[in-house]
């Protein structure tokens, strides 16, 4: 039977091995682990957390972690931390800390109290988790959902306006015209989805709105202009205006016969300002409309409001001319 001394000799190396194992696990863990004393001063920071703060392990006693807290988060952090230290309870809190490179990162701290064998409070042991990217992704999702809700309401309002203004005696004419206007709106939304609703290039928007004209657009609608990107809201308004201009020209203007042409051009006119012109060259002089219809509402009123633009329409002998100048969206 082994003596107590011999048993203790065998237990000591085993205990040291376990201690070294725990130390190695804490030191090499990718999680940012720490340990504080009964007044909140660091007594241990593992390699991941020392790297975050740029702390020399030889100077750990001189390091004050509280000096790295963002000034705006001091109160947010001190409440839960102070209460947990006083009550010797667990706590969870999020705050921004200055990293060694000077950047502030948000860390979620989870900590538990630590006691000795007699129940005396020794301090806190915890883990810090960098949640900066996670919070940014959540905020981005919230913004996207809010924007989606806003855009959906806008689209529904536009659809309602189209439905109210698309008046024909024959239901088949109503369905045809209503469907074409919805397709125009859909073509614009397809472009915006490809760019994550960050806007579209004018030439791409024009091409999308002219695509339903097949060969006519290639030979008789001459479009040209520099590279200009406009915002998503402005793109939706302009796409509907271009659709109405095409529709009106096919019915009453230059595209209603075999010889007419349309010249669509755009240009920058100054810092943040741009202009677009739709000029028709018709074989028969156009006549101004006798009443203001939905088409004119779209190409004048909606463009004026949606793009904060100056809009003019003229009926010179050679054909219809629509111009707009805007200082937004580009």
C-alpha cells in the first residue's frame, strides 16, 4: 500500500500538468479571455486580448482597460459592471473599445464572478466578443427592411395612380396600357436590383425602356450622352416618363409613321446638374393635346416633383420636344 507521501508526489505532477493545460488552452484560444481582481484590475489577458489592446504581458500590471472605453460608452458600461461587482453576480454588456491601431470596435462582454474556497469574492472572469460586424449587418438589414417597406409603398402608390389614370372604354385597352406601364416600372426595378438599389446609368435605363420597341428603337430612336448615374428614386420616375414619351410618340408623334425619328440626348450642365432632351422629327407637325392627360402628368408633373427638375414641352413645326434639367440624383 502506497504511503501518503508517495501519493502526494504522484498527484503534484498531475496537478501541474492540468494547470499547464488550462493555461495553454486560455493562451491559445481565439476567444478574448480575461480575469480581473476584486476591484476590476486585470490580472490576466490571453494572447488574443493582449493583441487587441497591444498590451505587453510584462507590463500587464500597468494596463488600465477602462482607458480604452469610448467616452460615449463609459456610462453604458459602468452601470452593469459596477452593479455586478457590488453584487458579485454575472453580467453582460456591450461597449466600444479602442483597438491597438486606434479603431473603435464594439465588444460584447460576458463575465461570471469568481470566489475562493471560503466564498470570498476574488473578481470577475470573462470573455470579450467583437460584435462590430454583426451589429453592422443587423443595422444594414434593418435599413434594408425599412427601405423595402418605403419603396413598396411608393410602388403601390404609383401603381394606384397608373390604374386610376389608365381610362379606356374597352377593358382590353385598359389591360394592355396598364400592363405596359407596369412592365416599364418592372424593367427599372430589375436594373435597380442588379445594383443593390444604388442607382442606374442613364444609358442602361434608356435601353431598358426602349427594349419593347424591338427594331424601331435601333433605327429610329437615336440615344446618346455621357456616363451619368442617377439615384433609385429618380430612376423610377424617369423610367415612367420615358415610357410615356415612347407610347405617345407611337400613337401620335414621330414613331407613328415610317419616316419619323426621335433624338434622345443627355448631358451634364454643371456640378451636380444634368439635362435630358427628347426631340421628335415627325413628317406631320404635331398638334398640342386638347386636354391634360395622364401622360402629361407623368412627363411633366411627376418629373418636376421626383427629380426637382425644370420641365418644358414644346410643339415646333418639326416635332414635339420635351426637356428637363435636374440637380438631383446624378
